C-alpha cells in the first residue's frame, strides 16, 4: 500500500478505536519542541489532544471539553503563553555564535561574569537527571576514527509521555495514566558527520514493530526478556538505555549519547526561544465536534508561533495532510529547520532573561546519559553542532510499510536498511558527499597496487557477529583459513568478539591502501568496506553480521551503496526547503 494513503487512529501497539473517518493507523513521527536540546536537534511534542488551547493570532478556542476517550494518552495544550520582554541584539562574536547552539551554552554565556556564577553553574548541573546509556546485553563496536582521527556522533533524542507530575498531567491529560510507565512516543536519531560538515536526523514511527532486546533495569536489577513489540514500549523496559539498545538492534548504528524530555517545560521552552516562522497552504483549524485536534488555528500563509501555539503546531495531526502522524512528523521537521535558520541568523535569544529562563527550563527538563551529564559537556556538544551548515542539515522519517493486517508498521525492505547503512557508514543523506564543492561528481581515488608480499602482510581477523542473534561461531577461524589458502600466511586471529553489521577492512595509512584493496578483492569485499583509520596499528578484518557463513563475501551484501536518502524517507533540507508550507487537510479548514 503506498504511503500517501496512510491514515492514523493514533493508537499504540496497533489497537484501533472509533474515529470520525474510516479507521486509520496512527503513530508519531517525532519532534522535540526544543526542550533545551541543540537547535539542530528535532523538536519534541506530546500527542495532540482535545483540551482547550490558548488563544492564538488565528482565532479563539475551539468548542468542546476535556480529553476525548478515543484519543491517545497525551492531551491538553497546556497553559497560556507567558509574555516576555525582548532585548536588543548586540554584536555577535564567533564565541557567541557557538554558545547559541544549546540552551545550556547560552546559560553559561549569561552567568560567566556574574557574581555567584559558579554557584548558578552548579545549580544547572544539579538540575540535570542522568541515566545509563545502554541496558542491552551487548554493545555495537564504536566506529574507527577516519584518517584525520575524527568519528561521527550519534545522539538519540527521546520524548517521554510520562505523567509523573501535576505539570505533566496538565500538559498531557489522561490523569488515569499517572501511574503508568512512560512510553518513548518520539524517537529521533541525530547523526553528525565525523568532519562535522553535515547532519542527518531520522525519525522512527512509535508503533514500528521491532525486537526489543533483553534489558536490565539498573535501579532494581530487574531483567526484561527479549520481546517483539512497538518500539515506544522499549522505554518501559528499564529506561532510556533500553530504547538505545533497541535502536542499536534495529539499525546497527552505534549511539554515543541520548537526551530524553517529558511534557514538562515544552511550552516554557518554546516561549523562551521566541517566535519561529511556520507556513500553511490554507486556513487550518485543528479541531472537530468530537474533540479531535490540537486546537491550532492559523490563516493561510506564514506565522511566527511560540509558546502554546508552537506546542499546538508540533502536536497537530488532525489538520495536516491525511490526518496521520506522517504529516505531524513533517510539520515537526519544518518547525525545527525553521528554528535552525533563525538561530543561525542570530535573531533569537539575545535577551538575558530569555537566556536564563531557557537554561533553567532546559536543564530541569533533560535526562541524559552519564557522558553528557554536565553543563560543560553539553556546551562542548553545542560547539560541535554549531559547525554544521544549515544547507547540510537533512531530516527524514524511516521508510516503512504496513505489517500483516495493517495493525502496525515495519521497516520498508531495502529502503530502510539503505538509510541505516548510510548513517552507519557516515554518508550524508542529502547526497552531497558524492559531489565536490562545485556540485560536480567527485573523482574516485586512484587505485594503487600492493606494496607488501602476501606472505608478509600482517592482518588480524576478528569475529564481529556478536549480538542478540548470538555470534556465528568460528568466523575468524574460517576467514583465517581462507586467507592462508590465498597466500596470506601471516594473518592471525583475535579471539575477542565484536558486534557490527557491516564487514570492514581497516588499514593505517595511504602506504597500506594498495595492500588492503588487493586483500578485499581476493575476498570479494566491496571497496566501501575498505577504510583508512588513524587508530589502526595493524590491518584488521572484522567479519560482520552481513557475512555469517561462507568464506566468499555474499554477493547479496555487496550491492552498490546508497549515496542519498530514498524518496520514501521524505527528506527535508533545512535551507533548500525553507519556503515549504504544510498541506492542510480540507476537513480541517475554515
């Protein structure tokens, strides 16, 4: 069934409930309404609801009362936006531009020279909540640094629908869910390239059916067995570290950090950020007689939204495109791309009160892994993100298709794996990695011949098939025997298990490239598997999960690598698509 016909009922785990239109599959494509994350990070919003929204510039509040019984948990737009006084923008330095890239960095800018600044810095640190990074049984092998010692960075952004406070209940509705463990209803992976030249963001629908690996709760030691379920349930298996483990299992992508936010502070953050321009192609009013909708009301054209109205935009499903979470994800991507453009221009967050409020709200709202557990570490992260040009920022949704009975979705064969592989191999989703500065296709590197006799080439072979499927026994020994038969008699094995999807052959420097290419050709490995790394001492062949049997690399694994996100991923570029407008569903116009 083509994606354009997808319709949603907003239910979790494939359950369907009555709608004012034909039954539809519903799920969230993600967004983090800036909760103090780096502005390059996508924006989060809780599920849209039916509660009364605050007045906006497009009209008054909708009819109707509290949350509808047939809406997913997570309603009520929350309290009215607060008004703040703006300040005049001052001159910008390079340091100032870097500091703008996280709310926490902005907080540092505010207090750096102030009396008691150190105490306030410690206060912000104390606001941060920390949790374990990975609760799974085995981790993926971290990618080797490239020839310049650089490695990509992957950050999982998680939006929790927990109602663990009165504020969360007020924003999310569904008081009856106050004691339920939260679900990870929004999940986005932020991939920053090793050279920081580009950034790719991929959302995964909340009802995607996946393998959730065995996870151990670090707080009480409870072991959750491996299961198959909707990906948003992973958060209930011990915390965000299990969601990280689930992403690793699904995508094969190593994850360096996570950031998790809940409902609390969404409106405060959007209000502190200031107005973000968004566009609709006709009048929209996200509300109907049965209480469906976020309450968003805008006239045709471009509007600057903030506070509760920004939250309404990010939560809107009924009113955009075909009233599904596909449209909601696109709207969230548009919002975040617009925010990036605004921050790059330096037109936001120039008032000290705004900066302090933003830093306070950001640190209070975030749960992070230990590796990001301080303002200083988040400041450094902001510096990395600041380097990424707007024109090289691309957001996509995981290519998907219906599962049996159209009760849930699964990764689309071919397209989803191609997208994951691009991120694993640090290939930009915008397709520009294959082109030079002038847009012309890059010339391939000149091939060089081997410089070391086969019998003297020192090669280490390692079994990299560890993971939830269990390791394929004897892979290093199998390939050791194969290489010996090919004349590589100095090859040896490393008995330690590793875990990675793709087979790789890593070499140290240009002097070894010819030898590495010759060895790869002898085994049938594609040239993309051959990589130079500054950390490589000895040439190393890691046999990945794409080669679990046999001694000749399988032809099915060696197809041409993708160099651009597939159309089914619905890519959106932060600069190229700056004039894009959301398509309004005719049923929700006025």
